[in-house]
C-alpha cells in the first residue's frame, strides 16, 4: 500500500506534500529527524491529510495533482 500525505508546519506556515510506501507516521518521523531538505526547516510538522492507494503510480500521480493545485481548497483543508 502507498499513501499520499500533506504535512503542515505552523512555525513556518507551510505545507509539504509527499508520498510513501511506508507507514505515514514512520515517514513523518524521518521528516522530523535531523536531515537536509525542505522539511528540515521546522520541527513541528503534523499530518493534516492522507490518502491510501494500491500502487506507487496512483500515489505519485495524486501527489503531483496536489502539488499543481497551489491552493488550500485543492487540499480540502
């Protein structure tokens, strides 16, 4: 199973959209760990939305559609 997810950081008032083949909570833990990249800018990321899919292509396609949206209404938030 694969998931598309949206994280939100209140500290920087930003959303992050991604997809994973792992449990979303496990993936969140990686975002909160010491690393480089966009999510390293904050340590208060919270999962605000998830969608589950049967395969990687479906999850990745949904991620791309969400990223193309650019508005919170598209995210349903």
